[in-house]
């Protein structure tokens, strides 16, 4: 008997690009279509502060927590997994993927121009967007948010230069539903008829 393969979609990109909204929208669409799966926002797996200086984004903790969660999701009948969260490099992606050993991973990086990113970060700072527990942007002063937007735009440019992601989706001017549709179209995800 062949091993079961789990479609794993990881929606990544810079802070405030819309990863959580788009990933959860895809998860919701698949639920409506009758597919049983799991959704994990990686930021929600890593609230452990202060962070270890050697792992300031808590990727080791998040990856270990994901590895602990996946067998439970699988035992409950999850046929796919959607992750959302930032990732700096391929080695970090591999650390997480090791926790879901039966996965066929598609890494989809969302992109938005610097002006759009600044607008989204400022909106989150004012409390716009989805309510995210532990959102470190809410309530920050505008000048601080603008500096953060500059750093995130530089990070996004680094991801572009590194070519991180199997697929990249530009989200400028797109709604959440349009972004989710673009991700599914560009990744041709999921191919559930051949899995689990």
C-alpha cells in the first residue's frame, strides 16, 4: 500500500501582506467543498517571550509545536494542511517540513509593492484587518509603523532576490477572496483526489 501524501500549502511573505487572511480563506473554501483539513497560523504557535536571542522569531519552537500538532490533525482525518507565516530562508522551511513528513509542500509567497505594504501596516496599527491575538502592530505610533514598513519592504526585496517560494502571487489591489483565488489558481492547489 502506498504511503499517504498530504498536500501542504504554506502561504508566506512579509508582515501584513495578507498571509493569514488568504490562508484562512482557502481553508474556508475547502471546508465548504466538504474537505476535512487543518489550518495553522505559525505566529500563534510561538508565543514564548522573551525569545531566545539565537532564535528571535521562535522558529524552533513553532516547528516543534507544528510537529506535535500534525499527528493529531492527521488522526482526526485531516487530508490537507494550510500554514501561514513568515519564513526567512529555505533552511527554515525545511525545519518545518520535517515535522510533517508525509507532506507534499507548496510554498506560496505573497507579494505587494512598498506603498501597498505601508498601507497595510498602517491599517493594522489602527486595528484594521482581522483581529489577531498578540498582534504587535496594533496601537504602535505611525512613525514607528512607517519605519517597520520600510524594513519589511527591504525584507520582501531580499526574498525576491533569493527567489524564495515555489509560486509568487502579487496581491496589489486584490481583495482577500481574489488573493485566495489567485493562490489556488497559481498553485493548482489542492490536488486532493490523489491524496489521503
